[in-house]
């Protein structure tokens, strides 16, 4: 098996309103424009708004008073300057722009970055059609602390959890993100990070999804602590991090590879935390879907039949890849399935009425 470095080398590479648990103390600074961004005269210490830059995928907002659809911004958390890429949906009418908008936080894979995940998934296009904000944060060292074990490279294993909390709180305040419709998703190491957020901060989220990511185990173990709808999408022929899990990963000279439980056990752990009953598995075209129905106390209980679900989709003839992507994967990652569009499937699961 090749090294588990992401990209270029084989790598790991409407819910009911409820109380939110924000971190008590966060070193949260105003968002500053990155190099090349235009200065926003309103981006002061009180506003905290990111300075807008013309989007590579949309028109400039120059002279219109309308925020640019894409901005690159940064946020200081726990003494670190953390960067992210934000996509805003266009408002259909001025009145529509006044309401809160659902927010998706999307974590890239190990060794990759926000732009790579955007290109691979096109999440911002699908989210725009649903009126969603999408934030693509950048991991420190091109990776995420998806496990709970401190390492030389990541001595504070809770750093990325606090960063995600801070980013959500910031976007609720500055971008009118709806605190009752916050979702996370990710690929590979980023998928494991999304699962960690769902496991440790279920009250923060209305749903989570992971592609090619599993729950860490062993000394880095992450255990779900409450009910939350979760979808795990996994390739049946993943050669990088197998469907059956990776309990004994090979050593990596740059950063330890996390051991993980199987994709099914990862999903089942969330089902157990949500008081779900026995699962039901059915064959669909190109993949198998296993569904656990959560209890009524799960987030989204008023709009999801039975309180929502935990779902595992095992995709036939798929590797360590994002199903439906048009971006070729690195060598050694296996095939990309065209039987499933993971982007639309995930967003339908997160924002729809459930199945």
C-alpha cells in the first residue's frame, strides 16, 4: 500500500430550535481580508464582516452594494490565524436576503485544501440552489485533528473542534447563518473531522455527512455523545482506507495515520447514540443503503419522520473517491462511481425531510 498522504500520493488524503452550546472562551478576532482582497470599509472591529473579493465563479459586486458571492477570509482562534473560503448564495429578492440561511462547513482531505475540495465536489453550486452558505475551512498543515490523541504535529487535539465552533458562531453573527440549520461534511480525513464534530457537538449541528471518512479508534477514539442525523458514504473497493476500517495503519514520517473503525461501525455508533432501532438495508442502483431510524429526540425531529436517520451508503466499484466527481483522483485511489452523485445525495439528506 502506498503512503497515506492526500493528493499526489495515496492519502487518507428544518430542525426545531434548540439550545446551543457555544464555547465559553474563544480567542475570536475580526475577519481580515487576505492578499488580493478588496478592502471593505465596513469590516471594522465591530462588524467582523469579511472583506469581499471578486469571485472566480461569479461577478464582482463592485458598486452594487451586494456582497460578493465568494470571499477568502481569516479568523483568529486560540492564537492561530485560520483561513477559509466562503460562498454566499445570491438573494432572489432583497427581502429574501434578510432571512437566516442554512450553513454547511466542508472539510477537505489530508494533504489537500479548500479549493481542491470545492473543485472535486462542486458543493457550492448545489448549495447555492438550496440557498445555503458554504464555508470551506483550511486545516493546519493541510489536515485535521480528527482524533482525540495528542501528537507532536497536533499537540492540542481539540483545536479544530474549537475552530469549527468559532467559525460557526462567527458566520451566524456576520452572515446571518441560521444556528438551527448548521451542517458539516467532509472527505477522507475531513470526513472523519465532520464525524468528530457530530460526535462531540451534536447540539451544534442539524446533520453531518462523511465521504471516505470513518470514526477514529484506539488511543485517538471518538465516541458519539448524542443524537444527530449522519450519512456515511463509502466506496466498497477503497484501497486507501478500507471499508472494513484501518485498525493498524502504517507509520507515516510526517504525521501519524489515525486508526479507524469500519464504515458500518462508524454509522452504527451514531445510531446507538441516537437510540435507533435495528437497521434496514436495501439495494439501490449502484450502491446499498442501510438506514437506522433515530428517536424523536434527535435534531430535526419535527421535520424528519421518526426524528431523522443515520444512513450508510456503500457504493459499488468505488474507491477512496467522491462519487459523481468529474475530477480524476490521484493514482492509487481507485475508481470514481457515476452511479451516485454524492453532492446532491448529501445535501438532500441534510436539508430534506429524511427517508
